[in-house]
C-alpha cells in the first residue's frame, strides 16, 4: 500500500520501514513500531489488523519507489543499453557502500518468511521482482535484442545473486562485477542481433 492521505498510517509505515529494514521483521515488535511512530499499539492495530498486515504494507510501500529508482538510474545513463543496465548495478554498489545499507528488503523479508510461502509479504516480494523483470524485458524488447525475456531474467539473477553475496561479504565490488557481467550479456545479445 503506497502512501495515503492518512498521516497516522503514514507515520506507522515510516516507522516500520526504518525498523524492519534496519533490524529485520522478526526482530522488531509491533510495540517497537508503535513506539517509534509515537502512537499506542491500539492505534497501530486500528490501521493494520496484524503484524503480518503491517509487514505486507511495509513491502508494498517500497515497491514503486524502488522500481522508479531503477528506471531513473537506467534512463539517466547515456550510452548503449548495456551501459544503462550496468548503471543500475553501479548505483546499487554506491548505495551498498553506505553504512545503513542492509541489502534488498524484499529478499531479506523472503528469507525471514521462508517457512511461510503463503504469507502476503512473500507474494508482494515476488510481484515486485517480477515487475522489475518485466520492465527490463520490455525495454530490451524495444531495442530489438535477442530473447529479451531470457536476458532480463539473467540480469535479475545477477542482481539478486549480488544482493545475496553482499550480505555475506559486505563488499560492493560484487555488485559491480555482477553489473559488468550483465552488460556483457546485453552486449552479446546486441552482437547476435546484428549478425
């Protein structure tokens, strides 16, 4: 659920975003979110029926801003499609160097809820990842690249793999390396298309 005109709901979502992203969804209680929002737990439950509802709203609130940011990074870059795909990774590497960066909130939430595949947040995370893949495939298709759906999926695998490795090593050069690999895949598709 994106931001609404309800300032109380937005305060709760802002607090949940900060706490869930920084500490993880299982480590943060509803009491902590209510406290960070400066509200009672009862007020929180008026706006969200359960912690699961709040977790789903937290991820939903991250969906469009993240997709818009990826599109901005892509569109702001000059050069070839390969350069523009690599730019997304370059910007992710810059973000990963920030001390507050904790990885992909969608993947971290999915990992915490791995034993609950039907959880609404898992569905939201899956839809988010699919939206990015579809957006990228559409762009690649408009440039006439060979097998844009497969190529977009390969780029997504490189990105999510880099997110995972970053959580282990805390070294942004892994994201940069994944970006170079993604650009190489796109360039190879450009060459096949010309040939």
